[in-house]
C-alpha cells in the first residue's frame, strides 16, 4: 500500500539545520499509530510527544521497525530523503493502523526527534494486515520528502 503524502514536523527543520539530525548516519524508525492519534505538526517534536502507538503484539514491536536502507541524496539541486519500504508481518492476530511516523532514533538531546508522518489510507481508513499477511508501507518514488531551491534576497 502506498502511503499518503509525508508531512514534516516543524521541529525537524530546526533539528536538521542545527545538526541534531544527520540523514547520512542516523538510525530511523517507523512506528504505527491508531486512528485515535491526532498529529500536531507544530506541537509534536519528540517520540514521547506521540500517543496511541500500536501495542507490541501480533508482529508489531513498540517503537516500530528500523527503516531499511535510508539514504539522503542530491541530484540537480534537489535533496531527497528515501528508504526501502517498511514491512511488518502479522502473527497471531491483525495489525491495524492509521498513521506511520518516522523518528530519528540516534540523537539523545532532544531524545528521538520526529521527522514526518503519513496517513496510511487517504480515505481516511484503518489499514489492516491479517494474521500471516504483511503490512507494507510503500515509500513514494520521490522519498519521504525533498528539499530544493531557494533564492537569496
């Protein structure tokens, strides 16, 4: 399933600018949240600000899955943060989620800063992987986000 657009938390911009977040070397997690979570781009800034993460059952581990092969590249003046798709396999029950959140698991100050989040189904509706099946968050061809351009005054 292709995730909806990724929305960048406002705090990520400062954390990236001041070097707290290093897209080349840090470890990133993707965690899943229920439909009761209410994202706040301007208010949520670290993992502990988040609520309603899935419980550690049925193939999901609390704090999520390490994002496979994150990469930060630049081409023709456009920088892109991307990775391989993230996959969970439901075991012993169903994994049911509404949102995916990317967290930088490396920094200790601030601890676990937030990067971005996506609605998993833009209806919006819960996404379910039943026992033995996979829930795959398919990352867009343009990655999580891109940074480009700008002019000087």
